[in-house]
């Protein structure tokens, strides 16, 4: 009877255990000792692993450690006849270093809510896992990092090239890169589309070329360039015809005054000041009539809120005319001579500038009107000038934009003009001599009306337009010249340096294949590359009876070669060093600096001896670029065209920028773009292209310097004349002396613009 109560006490414990395991399919498989159970659940490391696994399944971020709960009492020992089943726990490390994941817990395996999980019992002889790792978790799979073999050349996709170009533009504009650039890897550039790739750089939120797109929106209907050329021709004839007469009449009073200063006495001129004044007024009126186009241009630009040098000279002539008239009505006026002779010569100089500018626009528009679709046009890119194939619309819009001398004059000349009025008032009314206000104003304004400003842009522009017209080129005025020369760089392709006919074949040697097949394979890769060698191999295909094939999965290699798949075979074409790097065995006797080696399935198939001949006009163009300080950017696809080859062939210290392969291919593809025309090229070859860019730079440089000199002479003349008027030293600034002062500044401007039309 003693065993009956004992059985009852164990039954209570068994009921509690069954309550925890009723929902579990537990089966016995083997016995476990208490030490094993404690080793499985009692250690702190196992509990931490279990907690990490739970967080990984729930997707919760790993937070700060929580205080450990108080230790739970050990469960009462179970009878040896009912051993607990050992639960298998296989914790999975987190996929990411800073993130943990939880695996899902099956509902049937969840224990009753207890602080610590109880070890499961066994049923039926099979193990039951409270925590199971999913069979497949692709999110947690990590890519293989290391490989026992060196990595093969990786392709550089077209997307990467575009992103690098965008990043270069952002860097040039001072914008930081949104993501750090990946480490540059030497490899191949592939044309095949890349799938499931991420861009290296986040694209700019705005358009890549906002300036050009904004301009394109403003381009409306443009007049016919033939009509524009005819209008400028008529304007040139109207302005040129009276130029000689205006110069002749302007020199008359100057010659008489010089003769008088030399001691000659001229009847009526030297004896009567009123007669001399009346004669000068008559000559001034006549010159103003002959130079009416200058006065009309000045006030027309004033209607557009532009203050030009022509307007300054026109106002000076009007004030001198008013001063001459005031001498007949103000007998108390100081008896100093007026400055009508200075105003006459100033108007004549401005008329010369108008005629030269009209002639320049006539030459430009006549050249542009020769064809509606010019062979080439020059556009501006973030890297520099680029020769493209395009259309004519947009050329007139660019040419009609205001030039920089006009903009600078508009900003500074109004201040100088107002200063002349203030200075005239201070030197007359401020000195108690109000009757001398017309005299002081005419003197100060005549000194401030620079002869160089109306000639700062017309002279160099007409010289450049005349030169480019002989070469079959045209530049869209100041705006076009400034845009193509701003970067001081220009993109050169294979065809620019070695035009058709300058690349020839000296010989072919075939290994293990037929000549037609070798030529066909090489022509397929050359055609896919878009290099200057395509024309050479296309001719070989026709002459050798080859077949026109298409290369699949075409790729460029940084090491100097191309690769593709033709008829299911792996074909390589490139330099000897490239094929050796691709594990193609070459004969040791082959030593060709500009040879091309063909490989089919890693076996040498043919060798092509290519010869590059230097064209004389290309050599001249490169020398012109060097003198003009224009940097050529070599965007070649031919692996043989390198700076070393240019130095050998042209025997000059050719300095070119040679970017990496991806950049070269991207730059060469800009030739197929459609930018707005800044200049037009109606002839083939590098020489017209180089003359346009270098001439544009000379034009902009000369116009800037001449404008600065003109503005300086205007300010200096106003200050000097004001000082002399304050001291009433009119004899020190007579008409002849003032003319010498103004002509010296004009001579300096003419020397700056003299060589614009010379290469």
C-alpha cells in the first residue's frame, strides 16, 4: 500500500508535462542524460544564439541588450523511464553584418507560454525540431567572394560609360558625386545589354544638357539665310560707299588745324573764329549725314536697352553740334575751339566698323546658305568642341545673339556718360561759368567717346569670316565662336587623324585557315567597332571574296583589342600584347608595331600588317592646334592610334589628351549626336575643323582685349578732360591733341585684331 501515494505524486508531475507537450508530435528516439539537457539549454551562449535567431526571423533590428531575466528554477527531474527528446537547434548566422533575421516558428511547435522553452518529448522514433531553418533562403545567400582562379576581364557596359560622362560633367560644374566611384578595373567594354545591373552614379535630376535644350525651345522660324545674306550685302554697300567721302571731309578741318599749328596762315580760317566754327559745323552736319547708319544703329540698339560705342559717338557729335551753335548766341562763352573735327573722325571710324561687320555677316551667311544640310557642324560639349552631323536650324539664332563687347559696353558706358554730364556741370556751373557748360560737356564727352569700341568686334569678326569663307566654313558670330572655344579643347576621332586612304595594308599571313575566312572575321569585328579600320577591311572582303558577317557580343578591351562571337566561335582581333594576355600563343619572330592579330578560339588565325601614312594637312592642323593652345582629345577606337603613333608619324611634339577606353568610346559616339550648330563645315578633313576652333579662340581673345582697351580709354579720357576743364586748360586739349590721344588707343586695338584672320 505504500506505493499507491507515490504513484499519485508522480501522476501530478506527469500531467503537468503532458500539458506542455499535448500539441507536439513528440516521439522517443534515444535517451538523454541530465548533463546533455543542461548543455543544450543551460549555457548562456546557446540562449544568445537562440535569441539572435528569433530576431532574424522577425526582421527586428538588433537593439541594445536587455537585462537578463532572473534565472528560472530548474525543472524537476523526470523519471528515467520518460526521457526528454533532445531538440536540434541549428542557428543560422545573419546575412548582413548589421542586421539579423528570424526564422518562422511553426505553430505546432510553439510551447506553452513559459519563460524558458521546455525540452520536447519523443514520439514514434523521429526527431522534431522546435526551430527549423528554411530549406531555401535566397535573401540570405551571399555571393562568392574569392575564387581559386584570377577573375576574367569584366565588361564595361554602355550605362557605365554614360554614368562616367555624367559624373565628369558634375565634377566640372562643381557638384559632388552622389555615390563614390567604383574602383577602375581594366577589362573590356561590351555593347551587349546588361541585365539586372545597378548604375554607378545616380543620374542628375535635371537634363544632361539643359542649356542646349533651353535654346532649342527658343528657336522658332528662322529667315532664309540667302535673304539674310542679301540684306547684309546691301547694308555693306550702303555703308562702304560714303566711307571714303566721310573720311575725306573729316580730314579737312584736321589738316587745316595742323597746318595752322605749323605756322601757316589760312585766309578766313585763321583770322575769324566764327567763320572757322561755321565751317566745322557744316562739315560735321555733312559727315553726320554720310554716317547716318551709325546714328541709326546707335539709337536702334538703345531701343533694345543696349548702350553701344556707336551711340556714344553719335551723342558726342550732337553735343559738339550744340556747342558750335551756342557760340553764336553766347558771346560770353570761352573762346576755345570746339571739337567738331574729333566728332567727325569718330563717326567715320564707327562707319568703318559697321561696314566691316556687315561684310563679315555677308560672308558668314553666304557660306551657310550654300546647303540646307551641311556635311558637318561644330557643337559644344562639356569636354570641348565636337564635329557632328546635323542640320542648319539654330545657326541663325546663335548668330543673332549679342556679342560680348556690346554687353560690356551696355554695363559700363552709361555710367561714363552720366559721369560726363556731372563733370561738365562741376567744371562749368560749379566754377561760376554756366555759359561754358556746352564747351565742357563737348570736350569731356568727345574724350570719352572711344574710337576703339565700335571696332572691337567687327574688325576681328570680318577677318575671320573672310578666312573661313575661303575654307568652306562659317561660325555663328560671337556666340558660336565663344561656345566652341571656351573649353580650349576639341574631340578628334580616327577619321580626323587618318582619313580614308591614309591607312593601308602591307601584307597578310594566314595560320590554319583560309584567307577569305580570315578577312571576313576581321572585317566583322572592325565593322562592329566603328573604327577607321572598317573601311580597310570592307575593301579586303570585296577583293578577296570574303563573306559579310556579323559579330555577336562585341566587346572592346582596354588592353588594345576587340572580341566577339562569329558563327559560334570566339574571335579576337588586336595587338600582339593583347593576344598574349588572352593566352594566345604567337610566334616569337612577329614584331609589328601597328600589326593586327586575329585569333579564332584562342588559336592564331591571321596577321595583318597595317601601315599608317601621315597626311600633310593633318600635320598642319596639329601644328595649328599647338600654336592656338587647343588641346586635342583623342577619342580613337583603333587600338593602334595612340599618342606614341602620332609622335612617330607627324614628327612633332604632339600633345594630346588620351582618356581611358570607356571615355574614348563615349566621346567618339558624340560625333553621332545632334547638337545645335555653332559653326558649319562644308569640307572634309581636320584642317577646316582646326581652323574654325582656333580662329574662334583668336576672335574671342582679340575682341575681349580691344573692348577692355576701349573702355579704359573712355574712362581715362573723361577723367583727364574733366581735370583740364576744371583748370580751364583748353589749350592743352585742343582738337588735334585729343585726336592723337584717341588714335593711340585705337592703334593698340588694331594691333590686337590684326592677326585674327591669320592661322
